[in-house]
C-alpha cells in the first residue's frame, strides 16, 4: 500500500483527499496532510481521520507520493523549504496552475520525479476531471499510479504540457461557470413560481444528465440539442433568446480570458 502526503489542506486538497478516501484506493492511516493552519488541520482530522502535521518536511518524509496542493504564488517557496527531504524515489505531484515542470525542476532538481496535474473540485463527489503530464524521470509505472489516484475520484487524461493552459479554462476553472449556469436556471425557475430547493434540484440534475448524455452517447452536443428542439416549440424559443443575448460568445470569451490569465501567471 502506497502512502500519500498532501501539502496543503485548502479546498482542492480536501476535494482530492475526500475522493481518494471515498474510493478506498488508500486507507486514511496511509495518508498525511500538512498545513500551517491548525484549525483547518483539525477539521481535516475530524472529517477524514488521517494523519496531520504542521511540518511539511514530516509529510514529505511520510509519503511515497507527495501532492503539493498549494497556491501557484507560494508553491516554489513551499517546495524550496522541503527540497532536502525529497528523495529521487518519491513521486512529486503539483496541482499549481501556471507553474511548469521546468519551474519545479529548477527548485527541487532535474533528477526528481515530477508530475503536473490540473484537477477540479468535482473530485470531492467522485466526478473530477484531471489532466496529467510528466517529466522524463517518471516511469510508465509511476504514471500509471498517478492515473490510478486521479481516476479513483473521476477521470484523467494524459496531455502535452503545452495544453495545460487550455485545460485550466475547460476543466480546472469551469465548474465555477457551470455553478453560475445552474444558479441562473434556478433563479428563473423561482421567478416562474418554483420553490428554491426544488429549483436547484431540477437545474442541477438536468445539467448532470445532459453532461452524461454527451459522454455516454458520443453524439455531438449540437445533435443532442436538436433532439430537444421541436419545431415551433418551447425549447427552440429559449435557444433563440440565449443566442440573442450572446450565451455562446460569453462562455467562449470567459474561458479564453481564463486561459490568457493562466498564460500571464506563468510569465511572473
């Protein structure tokens, strides 16, 4: 049984931690979480019953796989503080947006095993989507292990590192766009007489079901949309108004802005 350490107990770290434990791929006693914020660690300990510490070096020493779930602006400092405890046998995974493998190698060494991942928060409910890329020190077996970890709470794809900014836009940040869409749908339902609790359930289940149809039928989203749009019906009227108000353009511009921000962050 491999041991996994999480450096950072923020929202994304807890989402992955919860996913790993719910899947059963690693037992709680084989997990250690490090964070300087003691109240946050106490909550993690209470919720997941894992090992906790405020000492990141202790966490690095504990884990065969070490997942750095910290913000992009501090990951280099955090890694620098523990680099002397990172052996060449440890698999180091970073989820920091806009921080390249080359950047990480410059801190902990080009001889270290490094994997860069862009996950997303639906990992917490077993429906995450993660993009994975690696440096030259990662073996096929190491990569398979990383994929097993991220597949345990969703799906993963191995991609070229050059696509990581695009991944940030289309999956890393996109749950926020979808939450906004669900909230707007629910607001409209409330406006037309539905109780708020029911409105969220109807909207969320419809989005979930529609996404599942795309994944499981293999049909183009446009074809699936056309299946719902009867001639002269209610759905095509809604589509007309959404198009009139620039729904597609707003989504495209917002997502491209996300990608451009990711590229800009990488330059700093």
